[in-house]
C-alpha cells in the first residue's frame, strides 16, 4: 500500500511556474503562462476553467505525460523534482505514483474489462524491458551474421572465389538485420504470452477484480469497452487508474461525457475513495462538479487566477473569455 498518512508540511504534488507552448509548424499556441498549483496530501482539488483554458495541458504536465517548455518551472513530487528525462523513473511516476483518468476514457478496445482494469499493474517497468529487447536484438544480429557467413561459405551459397568478397559481407549483414528483427518479434510474442498469463491469474487480476467490484462492474469482466455505456467505461477507466494503488488520482473531466445522473454516480464513487484517503486532482469546466472538491483552482488563459478552499461554488459558471490566445 502507498503511504497515505496525512502530511501537511510538504505538498504531495507541486507545479511551479509551468509554461507550455504547442508548436504546429510555424504557428505557436501558448497555452500555459506560468501556472502554479500545489496539492497537499488528502486534498480533493478541482481545476476549474473554460474550454481551452489549458486544464488538460496542466494535468498532463503534472502527470509527467507531457513536458513543460524549457524555460518553465518544475514539477515536484513530495518535494523532489520529477525528472522527465529518465525513462525508468518517469515510467514509475506515471504508472505507479499517479493514477490518470483521461478525458475520453482511453480504454484499449481489444482488451476486456478485467484486462483493461489490470493494465496499470502490468505495464513493463521501462528500462528493463527496453534493455532486454536491445540485448536480444544484438544476439539475433550476431546469430544472423554468423549464419550468413556459413551460408556464403560452408553451405556454398556463393561461388568459392566470392566467399571473402563484398557480396559475402553484404549477405552476412542482411542476415544480421533479419536475425535481429526476428529476435525482436519473438521476444515481443513471448512478452505478450507472459502478459496474458499474468493477466489471467495472480495478484494483478485479484486487485483489478476488487477495484472493478467496488465500482459495480463485477458482472462485466469479460465485456469489451464497446459493449459498455459511457458511465461504465468511465468507471473502468477510474478503476484502471486506481489499480496500481496510486498515491494520487488525476482525473480529466471524469464526468464530462456523461449525463447528470451518471456523472453524480461517478462523483459519489470518487467521494468514497477520497474519504478513504485518496488525494484527487480533478479537471472540470462545470462548477457543480467542482463543488465536490475541497479546493478550487481557477484557470484562465493558462494562468491560475483564483485558488480557494470552498464550501460550494455551485452556480458560478466560468466566463466564456477564459480560453487561450493564438500567436501566428
Ligand atoms: N497537442 C496539441 N497541439 C497543439 N495545440 C494543442 C495541443 N493540445 C492542446 N492544444 C491547444 O491548447 C489549448 C488548450 O488545450 P487544453 O486541452 O489544455 O484545454 P482544456 O482547458 O482542457 O479544454 P477542454 O475543456 O475543451 O478540454 C487548446 O485550445 C488547443 O488549441
Ligand atoms: Mg481538456
């Protein structure tokens, strides 16, 4: 279990002076202009703003899913800077520390509910998997090159006078490429079989069953996402995000695509998890949804314009001019 002992001293997650400009060819789209937010353990914070104000961008930066601009400030987790260059650590941060709920579910259509629910616990830990593939590719290349030389020489593929020529080197090089490619395909097939086996049994499946059960999906394990309603898909997405027992949940418009009643059901589920100690950062454009949170951070044109502990902000709609500007 992750440590959920309230610690009021150090914030669990901080984004300081975050800047982000998207570049589409020569067009620059400045979205975040130095947004800062600090989340304490046990809080439920809503980031509220109009469409285009940069809410998803901010949440993606906080989750390490995207990088801020070079001249930007830092993201700190429990006081330590999150280094987004380091593959293994970044993967751990994304997969284990943070549970992320995407604006549009992002369930894998070819996996069923149980398999989707297990994903966070099964994602390979970055570096090790990459290193294994690299080593196997090298072994494949050496075997391929050796077979190529054998074919050119001992097996008589090339005439005697050409066995030490450029043609034999080219043949052996081609065999090396084929060998390393074959090895990569083989290792991926083996990894897929291992993944399936781990999915069907073991701890990941138990954890996923338990979380999906909490979300009322125990009768739907074998269903594919296309066979679920929007509310059910969102519940799978949240259960998946919680599957690795993360320290905090970042949810991007968790009720954005749902009708009011289904949205309320999802918020009540989040409320239950929050009462059990989960820290939540939730993005929304809807003040009614934000009213579930303990604190509301208002984003306007990529800047934080208000940050308040709240009882309720229901009824206060963000004004339509809170979007971003575009610079040609
Ligand atoms: N990958 C991208 N490439 C280029 N521009 C982008 C990209 N992602 C977002 N933007 C731009 O940044 C602006 C802010 O996007 P963002 O998704 O953060 O807004 P948002 O507040 O989450 O909006 P919504 O409520 O509609 O989801 C968008 O209007 C868009 O023009
Ligand atoms: Mg968004």
